[in-house]
């Protein structure tokens, strides 16, 4: 029986690079697709009603409430502020304060994105506790 | 006519490399398609610069309230009315240490609808909310229209 075998036997020849790169790139794509996407978000608080006596005057006077009306005009404790300056103004106010808490009240016709923008700016200004002043929060307070 | 030797019977070894290649590509296609086929409520999240990672929203037992652009509320992907929301959330948080509720609101949902849902959740005893948003890098992206 003649050796009618084509191709070399024994040691492997030169590896074909193209299929190798092909398979490796496909594996890379698979791992890129697998990476989990972690949800990101902003923390907000809706305080439960205070069961004890009413909070004293000093606390009420010191609360910072950022409001946005239907015309998207922002105000801090009734003082109108341009939204571009909101972040710096908040940083200013909280330079002398330890309790980094603000409340946000928005007109119901606004979009959630508008309020999210304010919360975002507040987070950027370093305020950790942001309360949402909803109708129920205001009533229960 | 000289007798030519008969050609040996054709035996083909399967080329493994192209096989593996095609299989992996099919695998990728299915890996990409499957999450999109799940019942996912379409919500365009608000774009923010300073969100923090909230990995607990991915958990099986995470309480997620979704609010679409037209104001429909969903509790863990199931449609629910705002009135039922309080009772259902109260059930879900009973016996839990972490009473955080995640709110996945569309950026163009009316804030009034979001407030109603938030009030309902608050009535169930929840204080801590996580408002889910997407992260953007460049500060110039936020449209600040006066």
C-alpha cells in the first residue's frame, strides 16, 4: 500500500493566523456583550410624617426648599435663581452648614427630567440628603 | 490505456475552525437578542451627571416602580394602578431590612404622576428612594433652557 497520503505527517506546519484572529475577536465580542450593566441613579428621600410634636421653628426656618414652577423658573426659598447658577448658589449656602439637606418641590406639570436635573445639580453641589416635597410630605410635616 | 490507480475515496475532515467561528457568532446573536425579547417596559431615563451605582436594583427582590411617559405605573414590570401600589409595596417590604424602592421614571413623564406614585409608596412606609437615571459624561449635554 503506497503512502498515498497527502499533507505532511509529524510536526505541525505554520499556523494559519487569519482563523486564529477571527475566533479570538469573536470571543472578545462575547465577553464585551456579557459585561453586566449596573443601573445608576440618584438617591431621594420622602420623609415619613413626624409622629411627635411639630418640629420647632428654628428647623423650619432653616430648611432650604428649591422650587421649580410651571415656567421652569427655579427658586431657593422663594428667591429666584438662574438654573445655571443653582449649583454654585447651593455650594455657597452649604459652606456654613453642616446638615446637607434640601427639599425639592416641583409643579406637577413639569417633566420628571426637569426635577431630575435639579436633583443632579444638588448632588453635584455635594448635598447628600434630598427630600421630595410631595403633597403628602407637605401635609404630614 | 494504462490502468490508472483508482482515486482514493474522498474523505473530508470537517474544518473545525470555521465551524467554531460560525457557532460563536450564532451564540453572540442569541446573547444579544434574548434580553431585548424580555418584557421590558420602554422608559427613556433622565440623563444625569452625578448618579451613583445602584446594583441592588438588579436583584430579583428589588422593588422597582416604573412610570412611563403617559403616566402608567408598573410594579416590577406588571401594570398596577396607583391605588393598589400602596398595598402591594407594603406587602413587599414587610419583613425586609432594606426598604428602598427604585423608581424608573421616564424623563418626560409628568412630575405629577411621579409624585402620585411616590406618595403611594410613601404611604406604605418607604422613605428611601432610588431614582434610576443614565449617566452622561460631558457637562455640555444637559440642556438648560431658560
